[in-house]
């Protein structure tokens, strides 16, 4: 019985750690200015939800220029935030880019 409980706990822990790796930075409905962020001036409340005018190509270029590689699965979510998988420093991360151009990774 004890071995069964340990096995169940191990499986449950493994499943939650896999789900944690797919966590996307949540859009913040209370974000402020600037209208467009620069690499040196990013909104602390990022990613900010709102109408996103960046095209898919522009979003991918901006994420790449921020130092991320292998940008895949780029999609605009219902909050107006571009979401993608990418790598940086050899690590796989989830990247978000909001309508201001703020880029956040988890």
C-alpha cells in the first residue's frame, strides 16, 4: 500500500512539473503607457492586454531581436498578446509579446 501511494505521488508530481513548463505569462489588464516599449524601457506590468497591431512577422522579428531563437507556435491570444515557444541561452521558454512590444518569458 505504501509503495502504491509513493508511486501515485511520484506520477502526480511529474505531471504537474510538465504542466508548469507550458505556463504562459498572463496578460495584465491594468497595464499603462508607454504605447510602444523599447528594449531599454519596458512596462513593468507586461505583458499588457490590449488590441495588438503587430503582425505575426513583426512579432517574430521583435522576439528574435530580443535574443530569442527558434521561435515557434506563434499565436495571438484572446487578450491581444502574441504567445510563442522559443529558446534563449540554450533553454526552452514560453515568450509573450504585448501590443506595446514588451517581451516577457517564463
